[in-house]
């Protein structure tokens, strides 16, 4: 089963953004986690520029008692509480840790449709 879902954070750095994720659920679910990718290019420490998502319950912390709703809740938490300690986008993680005001400015620039460093982001706010 494949489907898409949209996350629209209502607080935090990413408030007002619209982020689309694809889910691939294998026949071995719930024994194996769904494969999740972000279709929206986003400046985020836990989502790389190819859309790969770093969320512990999609990897080593997956248990068959977890479900799709748990994953969606986890994705929402990534936007309200980005984690600089387990990054896929190391550059964004360093900025978040060392200069939160610059991180916020970079997120706003990316969401408005613009460049952060050498990377262009489509408008998603």
C-alpha cells in the first residue's frame, strides 16, 4: 500500500509550512516499518535534501505495536522539535545547535522559496 500525507505544523520554526510525505507500506507491516520520504524539499536537520527522514521509530525503535498514526505523530514532532543530535542534514543541525536565530531565518527563507547556501527551496508556506 502506498499513500501520501501532509504535515502542517501549527507551532515552532516550521509553523505555516506544508510538507508532503510518501508512505510505502510493505506486506510485512506491522513487523516492518513503513518507508517514508518527504516530497517537499525542506531545510531540516532530520530530513536530508533527497527527502530521507531520520526518525527513530522508522528504524531501530520500530515495534509491531506501533502504527501509521504513531509515525505521523512522530513526523509532526520533527517539525515542532527538530533534533540536532541525530541529523541527516548536518549543516542544518550545526546551525540549529550553534545559532538558533540563524536557523530560524534559514527555515523562513527556505519556506518562502529561496536559497539557503547553495540550495534552492520551493515555496511551501
